[in-house]
C-alpha cells in the first residue's frame, strides 16, 4: 500500500497558509487626560511594595492589548478585522497620589454570589497594594450617594466578608438621580468610584461618567459587571455564574428525586435568566437529569405536534417520570396577561415578568386532567432563585472576583476611566463602559452547546411544521 498517496482535496495539516491578513483595531479607552490634560504622573508604589518583586513584563504599557476575536479561517484570502482592548494590569506611572485618594464603592441591583468578595478585594487591593486609607462604602445602591452617610472601610473590617452571602453594603434597585449622585461625589471629595451592578446599573454608570467628564472632575470611574444570568456581552462570563450553576444543579437533583418517587412524576425547576438561558443550559448539561430545557432564546409551545405536552407524554410513557428546567424569561410571550400587566415595570425600568414556573405547573395539571382522567399525576415545583442569589461564592468565583477587583484598581490608578474590567478569552482587559452596557450575551441556539443540550435531552426543537 502506498501510504503517501493522497487522492482527496483536503490540505495537509502542515500546509503553509499564505495571503492571510488580520487588521487589529484598538478600541479607544477613556482617560482622565482626555479632559484634564495637565495631570501629573507619579511612580507606582508597587515598585516599593514589599509584597512585590517586579520583573520584566510585570508592568504593562499602552501597547499591551488583547484581541477580541481569536478564531479565523486561515484559508481565506480576504483581509479580516478584529477589535483589541487595552490589557488590564499594573502600570509604572499612575495618575493618583495614594495618600490623596478617596474611593467610593457601591453595589446596586439584585444579589449575586461574590458581591462581598468584590467589595473585600477592592478594599484590600487599594489598602495593601497602593496604600490608600480613605475608602468608603455607599449603602443601599445609587440612592445611598445622596440619602445616607457612607461607611468607612478598612482591611480589618472586611476581613471575612468573602465568607458571607449578599452584600454587607446593602443594595436596592432604582434611586438613580444623576445630578444628586454626581453632586454627592463632588461634595464628598471622592476621586475614585467603583460601581458593581448589572445592565441597568451599567447604564447608570455611563451617565455618571459622562456627567463627571462634562464637569471636568478629577474622578475615575470603573464598573464591575454583576449579573448571575451571565448576560453581559464581550467578557467571558460574569462573576457568580459558576456558583449559580453549581447550586442550580442541586435543585435539579432534588427535582429528579421527587419525580422518580411518584407515578407519572414531573420535577419542574425554574432558574434565573430573564433574557438569557445560560444558567439553565449549563445546569442541564452538568446534571444530565433534565428531560427538557426551556430558555428565552428558543420559543416553545405546549399543544400539538412537536409541542411540550406531546414530548412529556412520550417521556412519561418511557420512563415514568420527567424533569423540566425553565429559565424565568422563557415563555413570557405565551403567558396570558392583562393590559395592566403588559405595562408594568420594576424599579429599574425592566418589564415585570410573570412567574413562568407557576404558570407552567398549572398548565401541566390542566393538560393531564383533560387528557388522562383518573391517572395519577404529580408536579413538584422548585424555585431556588433566592437561595442561589444569596449563597457565598464558590472557590472559582472567589478567585475570579479577586482578579476583577484588582484589575479595576490598576486601571483607575493608571488614569483610565469609564471602563469595565473583565476577561476576554481568559485575559483581563479594560472595555469602555458605554460599549459593554449595550452588549448582550445571548445563548446561540445555532451552535454546538445548544445542539449538545438537545442531544442530551432529546427534546424537540419546537419548530412547527
């Protein structure tokens, strides 16, 4: 046999690829000197910090960047373009004198595993790395800037905060009054502001940054995205997400036990995910006990050929039980609403969702009573939402929160402002706040992850024929 004979048209793995060009476009990152051109620079105290022994490559420069897109077809002869962001990390020259820094830290919106870790690491990083001694916690979200006295923070006070769920600073939705907030920042002399929150909070942070720029205040603003749903775009993931998946898996396991222990038993689990189904998807893949996963990105229907009821009926006949996972934002378009409910908004301005879990439980019972009179049937509904939000972060998320906090500190100290710190393909970057505030991370139902869900569950695609 001639093993060198190659009769197909596939290139060898070692084939040289030529004529491939990639243009890198660096995304502009706001800097204090954009509107305060005469700011003085200072040598970083990290240079003399006994915790560090800086070596070549320790300090980053303006030219250190992270490429957003890392996958290309090298057989294409056309020119490709990709965006690049400034790499997060310490700089040799900083734009603040640490002894004159007054930092403010605020948490807004709902709870999320890891909030206290982020706060703790912001305090520890500012205190131990840069020698900052004026650090303040803003209580109860944005309204705390103008309606409450701040809490002075130090490393001793926050020592064990990472072992606690929730946020010690307290949080709330709403209360955003731009002029009152910026007036308070100016009046109290804060020159570094760290904002931890979700999409509504980030939109508010953009407005705060823009107003600070308009007033030409010497104030750096950094945001750390907080959304357990993992729906923030550009960055790899949001903190608390992995903890949420881990806890969600426990709820699914309990639902599976309940379903198995009853004739024609259904375990119904509602998980977080207003606009995206990442928690439901990942918990489904990691548990393998789920028969059907319903997410906002993939519409579903109940009745008729290829519908949910037909699938559940077949699964009960095969196995005698079934587990259904539904994200809170799924099915909102098919749940009946009154005119008043259609107009209802929460304090952050988001549409109020109806409880898809309660509705689906009711619909399942109605369907069974209609089509299977006299047969035993049980639906056990589990909603672990508030249990998941309130737990402490797991080891992976705790580490992640630490890196996020320290990245944000290094960025503000280097004079960057109006940015979000986060990982892109595993490397930490600074991303303009206004860009990330409008970018969503949706589940792509055309990619291999969703195909994997369907192959594991064998659920229908809910495409009407």
